[in-house]
């Protein structure tokens, strides 16, 4: 009962960025559930699809560098502006009929998502500093639950014979309903690079960013490729394929809700080490599965492990910087983290093209172990 009361209080404290996290989860969950249809619509091989997502990620990184300026310019309406831009851009991938147009469409969608990502994480970090409570895992959990529901819904739409354009249009309507809740005045931040002392914290930025990079790479690997693995590799239907990213999103939400409690009692870097091992085990199970149920179990274990890696890294770094530094530091670690979306698509697509999708998943499992062995222990020293 006490936990539930605290949870409700935490949601109220972070309700504005929470609406942003839910919106991002709805669009990317829908995208994950639609990947087989989108890939077929543009006639792309694994390698070409991975390359399209690689170039699309440039949009997110470019927008992230500009996010502090957008935040300063739009102020309390910054999340609303970024969310609206993302929602409108996501209509385009559903209309794509070739790899070039699809890449451009995903570039724009990723740009809106990347800008909103920085702003909403900065808002949560600022609220955490103000109220002295851990809120990052909660907000990332809301993203995951929205992601899971959207992925399942996308699978149901596919089973009903409805295309990606219809799905993205439906999500746009929900996003428009959430826009008013995203009005939020930011804490006072630095507006000029000269007023910062970020040059004294490169290790903190690179280590935190590296952890987030691996978390995003691992999430992306299953978000974009789990449905293909289940349908093409294990003979699943459209609904059974969509269940892969849906299970991932659901278990990530559960893991992050648990992380909301764990963060108050256990050091973030310790959680990172344990979580990375669990996530690596899960993706290895999914890769070696010879049945749908075994693969589902692997994706569930992966979701529980990977769920807390990015929010714990954001929280750990955010606690180590001042209010005036925060938006710029969050921007930098987010940009480094989003390199996972550069590395992930060509890694998954290229290895799948050469050796099969199973080998791609094993490669991600090995990369996850780097968090436990190298990055988290060194982040603890900062």
C-alpha cells in the first residue's frame, strides 16, 4: 500500500515528461510491430533495411545536438513541439514504397523522437534533483508499457489486414490527446557553453554515454528484429511475431517499475552490472530458441535485464552534475547513447546477411557483458 501511494505520488510529480515517454513508446512500439510489413513494402533485404535505419539515426543525433536550443527557445512548450513534430513525421514511413523514401521518412521521425528524448529526460532529471526522489525508472517504465501495448495493437491491426499508414494515423490521434499534459516549465539552465565546466567531466560523459549506447543497441536489436526472428525463423504468424516486441516492452516496464524501488536501496552501478548479465542471458536464450515459447521466454528475460540499464545510467550521471550543466550533459550522453542506433542496424543487418540472425543476437549478448565488466565499475569511480 505504501509502495502504491508512493508510485501515485511519483507519477504526479513527473506527469508532464511521463506523457512524453508514453507518446514515444506508442510510436516506436507500433513501428516494432509493423517492421515485417514495412520491410516488405519497401522491398528491402535485411542488409538494406539495416542500412536505412542506420541513416535514419542521423536525424535523432542531429536533433539531439539542437535539443538544448529548442528547450531554451520553446521553454514550457518544448516537449509539446518535439512530440508534435515526431507524431506528424511518423505518418510518412507508412506511406513509403521504396528504401529511399522510407529512409527519409525515418530520418524525420527519428529527429522528432531524438529531440523529445533529450528534453523529457532532462525534465525528469531536473525534477529528481528538486524533489530528491528517483523518477527515471518510473518514466522509462511508462514508455515500456506504452511500447508493449502499441506493439500488440499493431499486430492486431496487421492480422485484420490494415496497413502501417492506418496504425500510425491512429497513434497520432492518441498523441494529440496527450499534448496538453506535456506543458512543463524547465528549471533554470545554462544557455551558453562558456558558462559550463564540462571539459572537467569527460570520463563521466563517455562512460555514462557508453552504457546508454549498449542499452539502446540491445533494445533496438530486439525491437526491430524480434518480430522477423519469430516469423521468419520460427514460423510465427503476424500476431505471434508482434508478441516478441510486446513481451519485451511489458517485461521492460515491469523491470523498470521494480527499478523504481531498487534505485532507492542499491547503488546504480551495482544494478547495472547485474542487469547486463541478465540481459545477455536473455538474448542468448532467444537466439538459440527452437520454439516460439522459448524465444518469448528469452525476450522476457532480456526485457527484465535491459530495462534498467539506460534509466540507471541517466540517473547516475544526472546526480553527478549541477542544474546548470544538466541539459548539456544529458544531451551529450544521449548523443553517445544514440550511436547505438547507428551501430545496431548495420550490425544486425550485416551479420544476419552473412551468418544469420541468430549470430546477430549472440553478438549483442557479448556487447552487453561489456557493461558489467568494464563500464559500470569505472562509472562507479566518477
